[in-house]
C-alpha cells in the first residue's frame, strides 16, 4: 500500500514537471473521485435512515395507541363523510 502511494506521488511529480496543466487536472480528478465516494456513502446513509424511519413509523405512539392506528381511524371517518355527501362513490 505504501509503495503504491509513493509510486503515485512520484508519477504526479514527474507529470507536473513535464506537463503542469495535466498534473493539475489529475489532482482535480482525484478530488472529484474522493467527493464522489463521499456522496455514495451519504446516499447509503440516507437509504438506511429511510428504512429506519419507515420501520419505526408504525411503532410510534401517542398515549396508548400507535399513531398510524389513529390516522387510519380518522381516514375511515373522513371517507364515510365524503361518501355521505356524494363526493366519493
């Protein structure tokens, strides 16, 4: 691992001496590669958090019953009222 890093640094130094603008482009590409990896890891974290929120959404409760049970009850009541008034068939 260390030898590969030394070889890479050596190649960048030689490239910088021969073609300075290409060496700068190489460094920009390496920074972009690193930031791309960070974005990939952040996407994995966001996916994991989404799964956790989805799982715990059904376990969330407010004094007694889970929150989703209360929401389902209110939704059923709303549908019944809308059907009575003729908005839903």
